[in-house]
């Protein structure tokens, strides 16, 4: 917060933007990258949850429902589809959010003046620790 320019004010603790204009700064992930991560996250979340759901639900349905295989699929598929859709939606939102978090954290760490300056030396504390009689 040492800058006098109001458009570059950031919180000194978390490097978050203090003005509305800074929310659309160079620290944000671009729309193309965000949409790509969203598509990848949705695909990975949907496929992995469908695989997990079918391996978990179908044996339980086959044990409890006696009948042809199409009946097992008819009963077991709807919960798997709902579970898979929910996981795809969550992963499609979480992956871009994590990419934004990683990008913002990197830029905050690089721009932080506290990381570039060496910590001040405290001779008083080191002398008091070495002169202790314990």
C-alpha cells in the first residue's frame, strides 16, 4: 500500500485488489484459458465419476434386483448419471478457480516487496539467546 497510484492499491496481507478496477488486471486468467480449463475439468470429472459410479452402483443393483441385465441398467443408470453430472459441474468450476488461484498467488508472490527484501537482522534477540545461563 505504499504506492500513491490508486489503481495499484493492493492489500498488504493478501495482495488482493482494493479497487474495483484491479479485479480485471493482468493477474486474471484469460477467458480462453478459463474456458479450456472448464472443459477439461468437466470432462475429467464426468468420466472419472461415471467410472466410479458404475463400479460402485451396478454391483449393488445386481445383488438386490433379480432380472435381466437391461433392468439392472435401467435402475442403476439414473443415479450414476446424476452423480456424474454433479461431479462434472463441480470439476468444471473448480479447475478454473484453482488455475486463477495459482496465477494470482504467483503474481502476488513475485510482486510482493516483502519477499524480495532480506529480513532485518535482530542483534538484540541473538545476543539475549546466546547469553542465557540455562
